[in-house]
C-alpha cells in the first residue's frame, strides 16, 4: 500500500487490466474497505475508478486489493515497441 502522512482530501485514481475474473477490486483505507469504492470490469480491458477520499489520520495506508479470495491474473498492455506496459496503477493527488 501507499502511506499518506498528511491529513486532508485526496483524489485517488486506481485501475487494473485483468486477464481473468475482472470483478473484486477494492480501495482500502487503513484496515477498512471503503464501501462503494469497489470496481469490476471486463477481461483484458483497463478498469479504473476515480474517487475523493478524506484522510483523517496521518500514516493511513491506501491499498488496492483483490477482495474475492480467488486468484486474479493481470495482463500488461503491449507498448508500441512490443514491450510490457502497465498492469495496475494508483495516482494520488492532494486537494487544497
């Protein structure tokens, strides 16, 4: 996960490219699953979600987890040069 050491509001964008069983990705804030921040999608297609969250405790950890208990495989995007690309991402921006 990613540790946030400053309280406040954050814009969080996260996503995955699954190659099987696309459902079951949750944003977890600290040790709690953020209700309503669950995403699913289609196999082989980038699935992403952007949310605003409030961090009220310094040191809170944000994580993107597979909450299904089943194996999940991710497929990387093939770049124009034929190399492997991104399979999962999370972007965090502090809002002022």
